[in-house]
C-alpha cells in the first residue's frame, strides 16, 4: 500500500486509547521508523501520579524536552528516505499542562513550549483516537501499569474533553478521527483494513471513522 503523501504520521488521543499499539503496527506495515513515547524515562512521572500539584511542572518540562529530542528524527537529513509513525504530538504537552499546572507555572510553560515548538516539523497526517472515559479506564486497568492506578474517570473525562476541543480547532495538518470504542485496528486485521481504506480515501483536512458495536 503506497502512502507517499503521508511520510510522517502522528497518532494522538487520551491515555489508554491505544496509540502505541497502533503506532507499532503501522510502523511495521509501512516499514517506518516508530517514534514512541518513553514515559518510563521520566523520573518525575510516578511522583506526579501520587502528588500532581507538586510534581506537574517537572513532569511536563521533562516530557517537553524528551519529545523535542525524539521529534528531531523527521528533520534529520540522514533519515530523509524513511517514513515515521509517532504515538504522540508535541502539542499534547500543552493539553496536559493546562489540566495540571497553576496559572503562573502555566504561563512560564507556554513561553518555553513556544520557544521550542519550531524545532519540530508538522506531521503529514494525524490519526486522532477517541473512546469514552469508562472504556479508557478499563483498558488502563487491563494493562496493569502500577503508576497509572491513580488515574480517575474524572481526569480521563477532562483529558478527553481537552483533546476534543483541541482537534475541533486544529488546522495545521489533516486529521482522521477514529472512534475506537468498537474498533481495534492495532489488533484486529479487519479493523486495520477499514482504517487503511479511510486513510487512503482521505481528501482535505478532515475525515471520521465511527463504527457501532
């Protein structure tokens, strides 16, 4: 399957929606270089889940610098022939920061983010994955990552709303919005085929994929 116009695909959505699993599968399918988040490398993350108010700024700043470094790859001349699939966008830093940082720290973080944002390129396509908070909570519980046990349904609802509002206004790259409540393209071959058909058929800036249960 040729996707020459989509050499850099970014997958986004709230915690537990299946970004990393789908990114790995698409990277294998397209012989692309996977750019995957590395939350285990953030020394503040576990403390953040225990005490968000105290550790939010350190957590988000580390993620910002880490993700900037990872997203240098699509601009590397030595990798100009490679395709890329990322399970994050740099903009997610602001979404999480707006939920967790007090106003003074948020203003400082916005300045830092704005200074660093031009160092990465825009994706050719964004796949925005959605699912209801109760579905996300179930998926998080099943994967059994200890530090995620403190994530609440209220937080997931706020995060999902933030993503929805962000992509409602987002115009910088084409966006395919996928409701994953009854669709699992990362693990189901038929669902993956449906997703690929929608990617191939995309015209313009917006497309939607929503399958009922």
